[in-house]
C-alpha cells in the first residue's frame, strides 16, 4: 500500500518542543505515514543566517520525528512571506505530499473570504508612509473584518493563497500553535514552549539552563556542540561590501531599489555593529525584516536572475528509514530532479546560489556545506 505524506514548511531555527508537538498533531490528525519537511537552508526567511547549519538542523528534525528533509532553495527561502509560501507549496506538491500542516494563531480563519477580497489594483499598496505589510493587512481588515497581523496567521493565509493559485495540490491542516508568540524575546520560567527567537537569544549567550526545558534533548546536544552563527559574525563582511562597493554595483543586487543603497552605505560607515546598523536604516516604509533580507542579498551578492522562486530541484538533506521508503516510492514520478549528492554539475548549474551561500557560512565555521555532502540518515527506532 502506498505511503501517504504530510508536508511542513519549516526553518527549525532551532527545532524546539513546539515543532515536536506540531509533528505529533499532524500525524495524529491526518493518519499520514510520513512527515516531509521543506526546510530553509543556511539563510532563513527573515534575512538571517541560520543559528546552526542545514545539516545540524536536519539531524535535529529527524530526531524530532520528521521522516524526510528536503532543502527549500535559498531563492525561495530568502523571500517575503507570499513568495516563501508559494515556493514551499510547490516543493511539497512536487514531493507528492497529500497535506500541508502549519501552525497558526487562529486555525479557524476564513481563508476563502480573505482571498475573495484581495485587491486587483496594483497601486493599492504603493504608499510610502507605511510598510507593504501594514497596508495589506489594513486593506483586508476594511474589506472583511478579519484581522491578519500575527506572523503565523499571515503565513497561513499565504499558504492557502499559494495552494489555491497552484490548483489546490495540498489539503490544508491549520494547527493551533502551542506556547508563546512567534517573536516573544524571552523564555518564560517554567514554560515547556518558547519562540525560536527567544531560544536563539539564549543559545547565543550559552544560557543552557533556560534552553533545556523548551527543546528536545537531541536539539540541546546539537546546540551545545555546534558553532552557532548570527549577523554579528557576518557584519564585518557586509560592512566592508557596503563601504567599498559602488552604489551602482549595490543596485545590481536583488530588491535593492528606491535608493535604499545610499541609506545602507551611509549607515555602514558609522555603525559599529549590525544591531546599530539596523536601527540607523529603519524607516516607516522599511521593516527590520525587509532590511535584513536586503542586507543578506548584498552580502551574498544575490542577483535578480538567481532569485527564481520556483524550485528547480529537490535537494535531499536527510531521511529516516520510512523517509527512504517514501523517496523510493515517489522517485520515478517526481517532475523535478532529485539531488542526494551535490556534484559539480549541480554546483555550477541550478545549485550555484545555494552552493555560494553555503560557502559564505563555511568562511565562518570551517564546515563544508555542499560539495560531496550526502543526506543525514536516521534509522527507525523499531
């Protein structure tokens, strides 16, 4: 009998108790045989370097109940929510998942009503005194009465929209989130759940007493052994590029528009650290997340032609024995190439951007990320 898969679009930055709960709920509510994760690689959607590399995070995901981890290519992962969602849905659809499970603050949200009231006039969100997100949310609230401002509600809506626009390849399974808000900055005493933001902050300072109750023991062990990274590590390289680069060259990078290159260049000269730099360039029009992504595009020299949102391949990062069986089941039917080992053809072809992003991380950690690396394997515990 054919195995059925439930898909999750994730970053696992890092994998925590909330993720383990989501996986258990997804399996219980669907009866799926396999959990497939489309996971961001070495840079994540908010424009940040991942705390641990994609291989360490794959190991944590497999230990936490995922059966198959496939990389969400950087051209998809390092994008605003609507493009991130569209690429993730396409990847899980290509992997023949039956369901898409996702955590959200309001699992009963009326996605159909929101989609029915999307604006058709492209100039609706072109005002410069507010962010795109604020204008978008305000418009939908006026039209539908539905407030769409929590991060996972917004992402859930874009999953639903992407799924609709791609012909409904997946059955949606919204799941109520457990624990703190998406960006809650601290870990509450005695809590079993915390935001990934809070866990990253505690891990970067080595506060393992705070981290221990809110992550599986396997994640904790990985965090303690890994060389953790944040923007602090990459700031000198970004600052050098901004100060030494010509504005015409900066403008060649993806999404560097509206004269923001001048603002970034000026702020780089006077900002001693990345946090100060972000504070210096922030405006009403630009969110911190958008500025972080723009900083990543410049650091990584990402060009518009490279940032194709539609996945070009299926890069397998790891699997359990059940995940391996599922791969064997689908391999003859998938329409995108399955890549289990990064060779020169991949490096110099469709994987060039991911390979380059991995190399930038290798500069910091000394750990090779792509060429010759093979999937992480986790045997069944039976």
